[in-house]
C-alpha cells in the first residue's frame, strides 16, 4: 500500500535540528514490510498552513499516519480536518505521545482519526496496515483504538519490544536530512546559545544528528510521561549503536551525535561498554547524552570523555531538597553539587534544566535553587513551569484538585514543553509565578532568556 507519514511542526521558535526518530522508525518498519512510504515533513520545511493544505490536496496515498508530542495537539487537530476534507475515505492513523495516555479521549476530540496506535508502534503499525490491505480484523491488532459502528474500541496493549537491536534503522532517506543536519544540535547548539553573537554557526561547525540508543526509564518523577516506552529500560548493544553511527558518518558526513534518550547513562556497565567499544574500534566522532546526577563519577567521566563525549544533559529541576522530594526525583542536593562540580571539571558546559511551580513551591525553595546555581556557577539551559501531562502523577494530582476540567481546551493550550503556566500549583497568582520565572531566567542568565522577550512564547 501507499502510506503517507506527516511530521507536524514543533519548537517553531527554533531552527529544525531534531530528526523525528519515532516517525523514522515507523517509516522503516513499513518499508521493510513492502509498502511504499512517503513523508511530508512540515517541521523541517516550515510550510505555512495554506502550503500544507495544497500539498495534502495533491497527495496520493492509501493510508495517512501522523502524530507527535502532546504539545502538537492543536496543530494535529487542524491537520486531521484538512486530511479528511480532501481525502474523506482514506484511513487516518495517529500515534506518538499525543495519544499514549488518552487514546479514547483523543479519538473523541479529533473525530477524523480512524485508528490510534498507542505504545511502541513499529510492530503494531505493520499489522494494522496489513489489516487494511488484506481485509483483516482490527480486533486482532494489539495496541490500537478504533471506531466500530459509532463506538470506540480499545484493544489490549502490546508488550514492549524487548530487544531493540531487532528494530530497523530509521528511514533517514525519506526525510530532508540536509535541513536537520545543517542546524546544530547538542553541544554545538548550546555553544551557539552561549557564545555566538550573530545567531549563526561558525564555519567549522560539524554536521550533527540526534539518534536513539535506549528506551524507557526506571525512575518515577511525577512530571515525566513515560507511557510511550514504558518504565522498562532497554538498550541497544554497543555494536548496534556504532553500526548506526558509522552508517550516518559514511552516508551523510555526520561527526556529532546527540543520543537523545530519556536516560542513556542508566546502566553504568552498558555506558562503559559503549565507550570501550568506541576506543577499541578507533572510531572518531563526538557525542552527548542524558545522565542523572546520582549515576555519574570520575571513572565514568574519564572513560566517556576519552571516547568523544562533549556534553551531558541533566534534569536537575531544583536546588531545594523539599522540591526534589515532592517531584520524587530520588536524588539529594549533595548529588547535584558533586555531579555538577565533576562535570565542570571534565566538560565545557553543564546542560541543566530546572522546573518551578510544583506543589509547595515558595520564595524559600526558589531562593534555594538560585543560591545553588550561584554557588556552583551553573548557568541553566532552561527554567520551565511544572506542567501536568497525561499519564503522569502530576496529571492525576491536577485532576484530583479540579484544576483541569476541559481536556480538549487544556490540550489546545499546550505549546512548547513547560513554557507556559497551564496549571498553577502554588499560592502565587499566575502573574506572580510568571515573574518568578522571568526573574530566575534573568538572574541566572538561563539560556532560554532569548525567549523571555518573545511574548508569543508565554502567551
């Protein structure tokens, strides 16, 4: 069958530099199953809605699939209407985190959607398309919601993919790679924010790309949505990761890789094995990954730095132990201090994010965060607002307190992750909480300071 996959726009205030991994894996799975796959990458090309509608009107396909983060909900709702306006008889499939925790509700809010794929989609989508192609029963496909005579049916979930080495590589060739590669990512994006005055990369900036090397996270922070990959942590083998890296080096000339997983440094042995494999094979490239302040030490840093690691990303979130406990971060302020100082010893930047506005946040806890950053000479990358997303403990708390009454209206108001006050759990007014955020950004010179002057970012 002829399948059209659509990548909606995200982070429109920034240049597109993050390859859509999820859609890339779905495209590869469908290609491997013998289907003809095309991609309409709106995010990369940044077409306006009129252009998008023209392209959809002229598109030829049997089935169309789309999806992304919950923050793209408003756009996806518009997109679904356009798709059904011009192709009313073609099945519309939606997946990704936008539907991961609210499958039946999403189908009610976006009536144009015929089938929702929840959870990991590589196996599910192949079975689903096969049903449309051969006239199979949707009731037999795990991990979907679908419509049947006016009713919404939710099938049983599909188990996580245990061995992610078995997944096909993302179908990079179907996407406008030149766009993603030319816009710096990871260390070089951070360097841009920190040092470049004209907003343009230096001439010797390498080509960068984001890749995935693990799935899941074993921790239980109350604000983090993990439904898409579940809590079970799984890694690609070091050999598989290096095969992907070598392919991207040879095919596209990439020399910097952002391992964008929720928590790459989780299994310490695996991280050591990965660095050892790089050193043993003599492969030369730069890379970065996510880490946790209670999972790093001097030995690990020496090893990964020798293998080409340029940057580690931490979700530090707060300098207040009370707030860390409220978030269920399972770390101590002492862990933060030790990790940051060690990172500063080995790396040029500390990529750290903070979140304010959890229940119990007050002037004292904010000052603790400010004081910690100043003590450590730590420049945050971003200071976000605590935002309840479906599937999180914070979401359940917001519902319990009656702070979200209209799901559709709430989803419509979501934008850049944590950038706006959607639910206020503090005793401050929204205006006061906004002022706290802006004061922190300015006082600590956080790297999202450039967005403070952009009213649309906070609207």
